[in-house]
C-alpha cells in the first residue's frame, strides 16, 4: 500500500520499515556495523559511482538510519531525507549545497539562540553571512534578498516564544525570488505542521526533541520536498552543474526530485561527516511510533497551563499562540490546525531575579537545556540558551531577560500547575 494512502498514525509506525529479511525481526534492528560487504567488485563500483543505491559505510548510509529517513520523509510529505548527528548539523547540511563564499541567507529574528549564534558567528568561517529580519514583515524579507541570497530560513513554531510563522506568505516571497525556503519544524513536528504543504523546499528537525521524545539521544534530519527546480538558474551549481568528484554527474539532472537528498549523502555526509549513529536512529524510530499520541497530550496540557498562567496575578504575560489574546492565534487554523505546540514563555513579576528563583523552586519541571521531552522542562533562556546574544537580540528572539521558557510535557496538567503555583509563590514573595 502506498504511503500516500495511509494515515499519519499508520505511517508513524510503519513507514520505511519491514520485517528484517535475515531474521524476520519485526522491530527495525540496530545495524551496528561500520561497513557492509559488497556482492562483488562490480557491485562496489556501482555503489561508489551512484548508479546503484545501497550500503557502503555508515558515515554515508546505514540500514537503521535509512528507515528513519524514509519515515520522517513520509510524515513530512517529502521526497527523501538525510539523517545527521544533531539539529545544528541538519542546519549546516541544509545550507551546504546552496551556499558559497560571499553568499547569504535571510533568516528570521525569532530563532533558537544557538541558531542565532550559528548564523551570526559560525557560518562566517565558511564565508557565508545571514541577514536577520522580522518575518512578520514580508516587505522586509523581500528587501533583504539580494543577488547573493541563496535561501530563506525560519522556524514554524519559534523557540522560545512559540510564535507561529505564516509559512505560505514567506514561501511566496521566496518563490518570487527563486529561492528555497528552509523551515525548522522541530517545535511543531509534522503532526502539527507540514511545512512542505505551505511551500517549504527543505524541512529540518532536531530529532533530539519531540520526534524522539524521551531525552535519550541527539540527532537531526533534513527532509527534501523534491519540488524545487535547482536548474532554473545558475544559483545552485552544486546541484545543477557537473560534479567533478563524480565524473561530471549533474545531481538534479540525474536524480530529479531526489537531487538534494543524494547530494546530502554523497557529498554532505561524505565530506562533513555529520553522521547519525544507528542507535540514535533506533531510539528515534521508537519515539516516533507514539508521536501523535504524545503531541495531542503536549498540546492539551500546554493550553491548560498557559490559560492558568495568563490568569495568575504573579505573571505579566504569556506568549503561547494557543491563547486567544495572542497576536498569532489566528494563524493556528491555517499553519498548525491541531494546536500551537507546547513551547512558550511567560514573564514573572519581579523580573530576572524572580525568574531565577522560580527555576530553583520547581519540583516537577526539570531545569535542563532541552525541549520536546515527555517531562516538563523549564529554563531561563536569556542566561542560558540565548546567553551569547545581546539584549536587543534576545528580545527580538523572544528570550527577554524577564521570561522563562517552558516545554510542557505529558504529565498530569493539574500537577504541573500546582508545581508552578508553589514556585511562583516562592519566587515572587522573595522578590517582593
């Protein structure tokens, strides 16, 4: 039965997988092997020449990772996917075939702090640059694009504030410029939002977060929509022009909708080595099997907790887009109709010091630098995940010094509220 005919709940369990042909094992095995034996010399040559698909060496391809790639691609509605070692690796891998010295990417101001640092500092080492724009201002995005721009980048539900991006509007701007739109869909997951349906070219994930869901492994993935015409201009020679390392092969001409996917493996993983290990892929595959069930609880809990916080006199404001008071509330129906996710911030009366005391007072919430766990998590972004940014950058990203970020888990919502209640009491009483 074709994946296109199957529902999400079926795909999250079955896509990409089948019983192990050697043993009949129903769960995808962990193929903990560095290399794979070739049938003969011709088989080896065909694999290295990209004329046959198969397994060579686990830096490039691995059977466990391959199942995960196929599953995430199916859930996102993409043509293919490339697994890698982390969400940050996925972002660099997504840009790698598109960029070059002197080229730039137009990015949203509302991004995870580590991504802001990656875009402002790290990519300079490649000779790339990033232009930061408020993605609610479509004219500003268009104005920022120039002859050297090679991609547009945003998050579907932005970390830490939970802001929702109008993906279709941003995609239209990118389309008019002949550029790919890259969307980080980590906070939403494909259960809440499928960016390709809104015009995204590439979708990246930190699989560390909701896809795995249990805080055990790190990983990343890039999903290729297969819909972008890499040969429509001369902007993307890595995909449209002859590749010297493969005797002049042209990736787009040869692989069509899978051009980016094959390049990501044959060039990106080959040379950058940002490889996902098979055990991490296995844990993520098991996590994805319950993705829809978990996300439904994450969202329902987040709504309940956010409403309680908004009504509490010790809280100045809550950024959750699922609240009717949010300026992003109207976007839920068209961007993520199943809900606004479970990540948001709230401002504590008493400011920075009260935030720090709140974090020290919680008992059920875990104070960790992660999100998307079954457990509820809390952190003060301005002093941790967004610490490298100046205060203007922090506020633009939604990591104001007076707010804490929460990632609402799947515990009993009343217990989470009780925990925040006692912690707020301690934090604001001491602050006063």
